C-alpha cells in the first residue's frame, strides 16, 4: 500500500500558480449551476457534493465536511504527471530503525503474539510492515484523507483539469490521459465513499481521519475500502480503529491471511502474499529482510 502512497507522492510539483485560475473556473461554473451556492457548500465542491447526494449520502453531513476542507488542486494532475520514484527500502535496515522496531516489538509482544496465534502472521512481519508503512506510527499523513480523496474524485472532469496538465500528457497522449484520469477519479470516488462509510460505522469524524498522500489510513495504511473489508475490532470496543494498534495489527494480519498467508510458507509464497499488500517486489523483500533482523 505504501507503493501507491509513494506513487502518488511523486506526482505533483508545479500546479500552484495555475491552480488559482482553475479554482476560479470551477467556482464560476459550479456556482452558476447551483444558483450562487444555495446549498451553502463551497462552489468548488458542488459537482462532487451533488454526485454524493445523488448516490444517497446525507447532504447535511456532506455540507459540514465540504465546508471544512479546501480543494487540493495539485493532487490529480500530479498523479498523472509522474512515474513512481523508486523507494529507498535500504533505509529501513539502518541499525537505529531496526533497534526501534525491536523495542516496538518488545513493548507490544503480548498483543502481537495473540494476533499471531489467530492469523498465523509472525509478529516480526507485522512489526516490519508497521515500520515500513508508517515508521511505527510516526508518519500517518499530513491532512484529512477526506480532502485528498475528494480532491482526486473531483478531477473526473477532464476539461476542468486540462489547463493544468503538462504538455506531455496532452496532444497525442490525450486519449490515454483521459482514460487514466477517468479511472483514477472513479477509484478515488469509491474510496471517498468507503471512507465516509468507515467513519460512520466506527463513530468517527471523517475530518479527523488522517490520510497519506493518496488517502491510505491508519497504522496499517489501508485504503478505506480495505478498512471496510478487512478491518477487525480486536479489542472489542465495537469499532475498528486503524489508528489503534490492536485493531490495526489484527486487520493487517487478517488481510494477509485472507490473501493466502499460511503458518508454513516458503519465501516465494510469503513474497506473493506481501505483493498483495503492496505491489512492489523491493517492498516485499524488505518486509522479510527487516523481519528477519528482529
Ligand atoms: Ca476496536
């Protein structure tokens, strides 16, 4: 999952200047379509707000959410503009990180052993993933996942973002760019709806849920749809809180188990399952390498 995170994090560099213009254009269009913002929702968000309401979301909740966040105009163009930058997984093998991971494992040994017993995922592997995904919970993203996902979902309109797309994505590449943009925006819209549902089911304020640059949430860095599908309430407080270690670790182990992790597995089998968590071979190899040093 961090692969997507880094994939997206490499995407955006030079959109601030033109984004002002973009904002005005979207505002004007949306405001006129909604009789000067009669809903009280900031004009820039109106197309997305209306789509969500049409799909059954509660308008009053949405009004509060959209009034609290600004549109990040850089997200989607950046996503289309850059290729994934190789991640330096070697850094996770630094002695200071390994030693912090060992301390984390020692601190949480009892809990992780309980989870290992249920899902057969070794505590060292869980600890390693926590280290690589969020630096053991130190980095959970800078802003609300809602803002990130909503900003990407809003970019479903190619003509709206066209002025901010770099030349190499236009011209003879325009058809392909349109296809990618549509696909990514649709993906972001589904994840946005999953985030709203996850927050509702677990009595959380969506605005309080931090997300990575592409909207992954929690210590285990799940996309919201995976939080709904694989989330586990391990401490039995009737909510799946992926920012709380018992639930995050059990959810991670459940995900791996449901993707084929077994008590007895060879190296190739483990790599295959880890690729389902994050489709990057260096990532999967690093998870096992770190785990072997704990
Ligand atoms: Ca819980």
